[in-house]
C-alpha cells in the first residue's frame, strides 16, 4: 500500500503516526485517514501535489477569496459551482443582493464578510474589484487565521460583453445593450492584483479551461487544507479592451494624445502633451533633506499611480536637471514595472523654470520644494523658482500663508505680470514641504523613516490634490470662454445649457450662494475664507450654535446630483476645509459634536457642505423641514458621498418626502409633537448618538481629534 507506521515519544506520551508515500494520494484524499493530519498541497498546472504535512494538528484556517473580473466574467457562476460541491463552509457576499435581495452598499458587504470570518467560515467576495482601491477595505479585514486569495477571471472583453448583452434576469440588472459601454469603461481602469497588496495567493484564469480548473481546486479544498502561496497562471498583462469594440465609444483623452504624438513626433512646440494641464514637480526631500532615494521613488510612483487612477485628463512630470539623476532612473524603472502610462506620468530632464522655452513642455503648474518660512533664499529649486517668477511670487505667497508644515502644500496663483507666467505659461506655483532627514536642517526626524514616509506620502497627496483643484478651475475658465463665444455667435449648445439651468427653476433668492461663489470679491466682508476653488461663510440663518457653509467655486456644479468622479478632488477639498473649521470650533468649545454633509435636494444653487454642530440650539430652527433636513437620511454625510461617487460614479439622492417625517430626537429617537417641545428635550438629552454616526468619521468631536488632524 505504500505506508509505514511507527510511534513518536512526545512529552512522555506515545503518539502513533502514519507516513503516507506518494502512491497513496489521490485528488480527493487530502487528509490522513488515521490521524486526520492536515496536508499542505502545492499546485502546478492546475494539479495538486502534496508537499508536506504536520504532526501537530492545526486549527482550520478560513479563506477569503476576492474575485476580480468585469461583469460577465463569471464571478457568480464560479461561487455557486464551488459552494455546491465543497466540503468547506463558504459564504458568498454579493453587493447586488446584500440588502434583502436588492443592491446594497460596500459598508454592508464589509460587515457581511467580517461576520462570516468571525464565524470561522470562508468567504467569496463577488464584486468586480478591478482596482486596488476597491480591494483595499476588504484586505483590512484579514485575521491571523485567514488567508486572502484573489481569483482573477481575466477573460477576453468580447466574451464578457457578449455574456452581459445576452443574459436576462441578472441580479445587478446589468444586461442588454448598455453593458458593452460599462464593461469597457471598467476595464480601462483595471489594476491586476499583486502579492504586495497582502494576498497570500493569486490565481489568474485566462480562459474557460483555467476557470474550470480553479473551480475544481477550490471545490476540493477541505476545511483543513491550505493552498501554496504565490501567483499562478498569469500569462500576459495586456489589457482586455478590444480595439474593435472601442469604436462604439468616444476616444479617450489618452488615445487622442497618443495618436497626435505619433503624427507630430518631431514638433516640440505643438506637441500634444501640452494639451492637458501638466504639473511639473521636483523630487521632494531627496536633495538637501537627504531622504532615502529608494524609499522616495516608491512613494512617488505609488502616489502618482493612485492620483492618475482617480483624475483624468491631467499629466505629471517629475523633473531634474541632470540626465544622470538617480531619482529619475529609479522612478522611470518602477513606473514602467507598474505599467503606468508614460503619456500621463513622465520623467523630464531640464530646468523647472524653463521647461517650455528650452524643452517644449508646457506646464501650467509647477511645484516648489519650499522651506517652512515660504521665503526665497537657500539654493536649488526654491531659489530658482522665486528668482524666475520675480518679486510678485513672494507677495502672492504671503497673501496665502506665512509658513508651511511638513507634509502639506500651498497653491499660489501666479500674477500675469510674472516673467514665469509670460515666458513659460505657468499659472500657479504650489509650495510643498517634505520630511527632513538632515540633522543640519529644521524639523530633523532623527532617521525615523516610519514617520518620514508618512509625511512624504502626505506631501505628494497634498500636492496632487492641489494640482487637481487648480486644473479643475482652469478648465472652468476655459469653459466660460467657450460659452461666451457660443453666446456671441448664437450657438445652440449655449442655448441648451441655459435652458438646462433654467429648467431647475432656481429663484432669485436661491442664487445668492452662486453669485457669491462666482464673484467673492463683491461679498468679501461676509466671508470667512476664500481660495481658488472654495469659499467659507456663516450660514445666514444658522440652525445650531456653529453652522458654516463650504462652497465650491466651480461653475456648473450646482448640487449633489451634478457631482461625478471628476469632481472628487473638489469634494475632498470641501471636506478638508470643513474639517479644518471643525478643529477651530472644537478648540473654542470641546463639548460640541459636528457633522459635515450635503442636502440631497438643496434649496440654493451652488454645491456646498454644511458644517453644523449637533446641539441645534438656534432660534432660526423653526419648523419640521428645518429639523428633518439635518437629522434624516435627507442629509448625506460627506464621507459617504465621496465613497459612493468613487465607487459608483454618483451619490445617492434621497427623497424630499423625508422632510415631512415626524419630529424625532436625533440622539434617542423619541418622538415630539412640535419644535418647542423637541428643543426642550434635546437641550437635556444625553443619550448616545446612533451607532452609524459613530462609524467612518461621520460624527466629529474632540474625542477623535487625532483623526481630525489627519483628515485636515
């Protein structure tokens, strides 16, 4: 039979053991029949090969499998096939049906996964999960007794589209003709999972045969079995977007840019790379501040990749004077390995103050590696930019900020009288300060790279978000010019735009915020804060002790319904500004609680966040509509809005009927007949806030001040 027996002395006891030789194994026999010892198996070409087993019985390990694939790739079919045949207890979590058979939220999915893992079950996460950010929250649920796997259903796009178009009764209702556009758009942003994300094992399936073998592998995975770690089955990293299918859609900005570069490869002044807003930036902290080049290059590449994934039609250029620059070569190599499009993220050799005149690269925004005083002087990039821009940059900078903290940035509009503006076309300079590893310079971190890496990531994140806000504003200005030309020429497009705005029936009183946002200089006395992309002002009729509004200055962004993925940088800026004011208010009165959010259907034009304390102690709060607009689901928390738009492309708009609900305390949920009695009650109520407000930083207070500082 090919087995041997014996005994092993262990802590004064005899333990019988069985040594099973290879001929004994079969596809279904993974456990020793006598001692039930778990056997770790490895896989090659879809076949299981026993590698070793342990004499110590291990506790059963749960497995969390994140399925990765577009609609139509067969994720649900994969789950059902494994669950039907497997001896291991599996749970399928599908967001399309998680809300009592209806579509739910990512939060509900995360809770269902956590509950299943806590019960010792294994889980299939049946979502598209095509981007790293979509997978990240599920990765955080990992426990010590859980292995995280990814199964990538990397089938041809035309197969997935054909399935979607022809299927009926789909749980998420993605079927018929519109499916083709959805699948292609999702595949354009696809990021293949890798082990660095925290996966124990990744299995790639390129065709139906690969899928069948993977189904068989997981179906036969017993409660104590463990698959080997690593990446398996990956054959190609090419994208699945088929050129023949793309004819149904408008060319992406990237394709247009690539085509024009091919046509005019030798024309630097008219190069197509100058068509989109471009940020030129030096490597931060790696020169005078002596930050490790390898660590810095990792952070640059990861930050750029994350930003470009979220923001379209912009470009980034890392600039250095020398073609022998070590940081340029490291970044170029690592960006190439990650497959980042070099048309959107490039390295460039040249003087950052002469990129257009000497190198043909027009950059509307450049970053300055500043000192904490935001003053000229020293050497390197800081001295060069202040000198090239002239005295007007120093004056403009002082109007914006006096100092800067490590990990943050300050965007400064460059006056049109600046030589840098006139010669190079630079409209903004963004000052940025990174971590210091040089003991001869201020804020020395004493080689604490844990803290240093965090600060450097924060610095690049702040830089890129500032750039996105500037780019958004510049597009807005161009759009205004186009509309003016169309209006002068009587173009129908302008007329349709005016009719669209008119159809919303904004009354004259409802345009007050819009008028302020478009021309803040006329209302400067009543404003708390003004920047290029937002303004802050007190609510004219506050509904609580502290109630301010943070307004977007982007024309055409009237309400929450208008907000799409391209507006995420703006929404994050509004949120950060709101958190900053919460911090200020808490420093004055630490007993207050705050929420930041939007009205689903606002009464006034121009997108704005309400920053409102939860005491609701105000004579301006007079009726049921006032109360319910801030205490029901009609009030959409800013953090939820950003999550929904990032994941789905738009935010959920709740019904105005919520404004007619009965009056209930926002803390204990007791009912009250009228506003006076409700106010009397809430002045004394000390009940805990509802559990959902205590999650995801929806409720801000002095007790989570550390989190507030990180957010702001």
